[in-house]
């Protein structure tokens, strides 16, 4: 599976590029795009909403966009917004829709009728790796310890997550177990309604380990509540370098819950390129760094074809796993 990572050449090129849109010249040789309209497939306050509004904030504050507007369109697991963008493609040239890993999962399960192939992938911009954590005073200090405990009494060892069986936290735990040579369908997964409830399950001893987002794990680790056993990144993440990767412990489990942007089908190539240059330039600004660090995400810029290739790889990985688990 391809690993989302910085593409330095693309960023360096973007830093000197001129957006293919008329506008007022801005600092560092960039031109300002007049406006961007963000379509958000979920309600206010969620991850999609935060990513879109944070991106718009950074674009305006850095002078890359004159005005950013937002439209929340919930429903159908994101399908309502996707269908709307497709149906109104002719009048949606100024619109960028935010999305993330669920567009892949929900298309596989049939929860949404469309997939990323029905849109124009612009770029993946940020992501959140996954982590497996235990309570801070747990006797389990490594993945080796956790796997030994699981192998000793498989039915007594429970991994929890803030999503239903078959949801992302379950799939991540299954990826880790499979990469460790275990049956991904056999371990005991307990799903909670949300991350807060799952954390409660960990602290009360109802579960032995928690599958969660890395940004959430870091916040809990800094508060002294959990120990991070492994992260699904290819290398240690500077934001919390104490956390070991699964890979360095001999477990080839890589996964990132990416967040990125799509345009309507048929969007002209020069407009797509302008969006890509704009987003690449934004990722280099202090205005974006303020947003990124506040949200606890990692920069993972992949434009166009690289983004599409990553999505295809993730679809293959998750599809195979979901079939193994009996969810497809």
C-alpha cells in the first residue's frame, strides 16, 4: 500500500507557481484566487467540517483566497452531498468537497451509491494515523506484550473502538492483528458509540486496548492517561516521537485516515491544477501550521493521479479485509 507522504518536488514547484486564476498579486509571488466554496458532506463540528473550515481560514489568512464559503449538506453517509455535486457539476466549478476514508468504506458497503471515481480527485492534504493504546499503568509495554497476552487467552483479550463492528477503528485493529500473523476475524472487538465512551471502557478495564486516531491518542498520552503501543505510520511522527510505529516492531500495518478535496466531474484541468497549486502553497504557510497543529493532524499532500492511486490502493486493502471479516 502506498504511504501518504510529503512530495517535496511538488511543494517546491507550488511555492513558485502562479495560480492559473486571475486575481490580485500576493506576497511570495502568489496570486489570489477570488473565491472557493466548500461543500461539507456532514454536520457542523465534525471532522469534515473542521477540515474544510480550517482550510478556508488558512487560505484567506495567507492571502491565497479572497473569500471562502461553506455549505453543510448531511445525509446518506455523505452520499447526499456527493450526488448533489455530481448532479450540479455544470454549475459547481468553484466548489471543493471535503471527504476522507469513509468515502472508500461506504462505497464498498453500498451505503453510498457513488465512489471517488465519480468525482475529480484534487488532492489529499492532511491525515490522522491510527494508534493502539493501553492505560498508562498497564503491564503491556509493547505490541509484543499485547500479542503475548492475546495469544495466551484470546477470548479474554478485548480491543475497543469508537465505531461499530466493521467501522474504521475495527478495521484498523484487524489490519494490525492480520499484519502480526493473527486471524483478523478472531479477536474480540467491542464497539462504542464514540471515542469518549471507548476511552471509558479502557479506563474501567472493560477492554484491554483501544483502537483510536493518533491525534486523539497523543492528547490522551500527554495527559498521562494512556501509553501508545503502536502507530500506523511508516516512521515515527514528530508530533509525538515517543510513540513507536507498528513497523519498527515487525508489524507491517500502515494506515492513514486521510482528508482531502474533490471537485465536480468534468472540472477543467487548469482549474484542478490551480486548486492543487493553491493547496500545496497553503501547506507551507504559518497560517496553515496554526490550523494543523490545533487539529493535531499531519500534512500528507498528494495531488491528482497520486491521490487517485492512493485511493485505489486503500480501496483494495480495505475491501480485501472487509471480505475477510465478512462485512462484504
